[in-house]
C-alpha cells in the first residue's frame, strides 16, 4: 500500500451543532449512535451546558462508531462539513412557532456573524423555530449558494403524518408515501391527492373525514407534546440525522425541507416546506408535485402568511 506523504492532511467528517439544548443534544446523541461523522462539535454560548453535554455524550462513545465528541467555539464552524443550528428560545405552552419570530431572528443574525466565513462546501441546516423565517434569514446572510442553506421545514411533520396514517391502517410507516407542505406551523397542509400506501391512493383507503382528522392531529402534534412535557426533541433529533445523512452520503433523497420553492411552484421571496432532492450540495433541486388547484392555493396561502411575518423582521 502506498503511504501518504507526511504533508498530506486527511480531512475527517465533522458536524457542528450550534445550540446544545434538548434538540441539539438529542440530534448529537442520535448522530453519535448512528456513526454519521468522525467528530461532532457541540457549540453554545452557555459554556457550562456545552461542557456538560460533551462529557455526557463522550462517556457513551464506547458503544458507537463515532470517533469523538468535543466542545468548540463559533469559529470552529468555519471548517466543518455540516452545521446544524438549533439555538434559540424554545416554544412555550400556548405559543405558536411564529410567536418566536422577533426573539429568534435576532439570535440567528448574531450566530451568523459569530460563525464568520464558512468553508465553500459547508452545508447549513436550520432547525430553530420559526424554521421557515430563520431559514430565509440565514439564506440571505450566509455567504454560500442558496441550496447549501436549508431548514428542517416540514420533514418532522411528514414523519408524524406517516406514523399516524400507519397506525390507522395497520401498516408499516415506510409503506406510507406522502408529505406535509407549507409552513412548519398552523398553515401547513397535506396534499392528499399525491398521497398513497404502496401505490394505493390514500383516498381509496381513508374517508374525507378521516383524512381531516389525521391532518389536524399532524398539525397539532407539537402542541400536544409541549402541553404534556414542555418541549419536543426526540422526533426532530432523529429526523435531522436523515437530513444530515442525505447530504453527507449524497443520497439524492427526496424529503420536504424549508427552502425557496422558486419556479417549480411559482413562489419566491420566502422559504417553506416543499419536497427537495438532497445531496452533498444541499438542496440540489426542488421536486415539483402535481398538486390540485386547491392544494396549490393552500401552498400560496401558507407562503403569504410567512411573508407577512418576514416584513416584521
């Protein structure tokens, strides 16, 4: 085997997690167990919390394939493959995600400034709420191609939808195909016309009333969880690993994330949940679905809701 020259530097896969609250630490734990990256860097303005999470996670490395979990500073974001941003004020019982707009938009701008210039192939995934608003702000202020900055969007909502449908029909959730689109919030919707279970149209398996109930359960899921345990983190932690793996492994995986729909849906100037092809360069293509006129109207309505909030920030 030919030896590498001493001057040759081997670049290991590194993920930076900005924000070590329950969402950030849940993702880091899931990523560590799955062995997604050689190194996971935890970053937080609360250094004591950051150190505590690093210690706790590191003590479990013996059962994983991950090489290292370390604490870091915002400058470390300048040389990583993926940055996952979960920092921000958490949603409280009775609040909507959009109630957090002004608080977390200010935090996002500060974080971007502290991170500074990023490596040209870095991909940034925004998870903090309201994710659609913060994603659009990040896309505007981070000096990277737009596709390399996207949000978790309605990926978690889609996971919830598929689980609820699978429970109703008694099938595995991997056989349920469909998406939640629009705002990650109260104006989101399910395009039932393109939803199916192993090629059988959903409308042949569920009544209109059942679909309405399922859609409401999906939309209300976060509120129900927050009411019971004050915050959600395991579900989104797991979903983020899917997004990260799609990017790092260049999977070309289609999943709804927060990005500008563009010409595919005739919507610009806002980011919201639409299916997209994820690869090593982030969002490589927005995937156009054949929506009905009523579904397209819902998507545009959701976009207008978000544009209204963008004006305030």
